């Protein structure tokens, strides 16, 4: 069995387990992830703005 498929499958099963058993905590984790992505995009935007000036 391919190691990449095994790890992907295990992570998928774990994610589903967390979502089913603790949906509120899973929503908080997703919110934190999206906030991190938003902050990173904002930082890149600020960097490019200063680079152009």
C-alpha cells in the first residue's frame, strides 16, 4: 500500500472522528485555520504595498 494514501486515509478518518464526536471544537479549529490564512494574505498584501512604494 502506498504510504501517502495510508497517511491521507488516516487523517481523513481522524478528521471525521473529531467532527462527529466534537463538532463545536471542530468548528473552532476550522475558524482558527481560516483566520490564519486571512492574516497571512493580509500580511502579503501589506508587504506588496510597501514594496511598490
